[in-house]
C-alpha cells in the first residue's frame, strides 16, 4: 500500500511538472507551484526529492531506463540471422 502511494505521488508530481512546462520555463517553476498543481504539500515533495533539479534528473533517468528496457525487449524479439 505504501509503495502504491509513493508511486502515485511521484506520478502526480511528474504530471504537474508536464502541465507547468507547457505554460512556463523550468527556471520559473517553483516547488510551491509544483506542489500546488500536484495537490501535495512541500514536505511531501521533499520526502521524494532534494530539489527540482534532482527531481528532473530522476525523471530523465526513469525515461532513459524505460526506453532502454523497451529496446532490449525489441532486440530480443528480432529474428536471429
């Protein structure tokens, strides 16, 4: 149950970031704006991330990991020559 909430919170933060990035530059997005949009308090944000730069780096790593996994699965499914 706790893991589900943690994942859900991180997804809420990520979704809030995506929404805010469509409206303004990353440099102008504050933790307060992000938390308000995600519907969480600042303390919850800081339980998951040190700051917004660590958050964005974590999201980037997750995306690269997902892409890597996708391509490895595709490679495994290619016919052997």
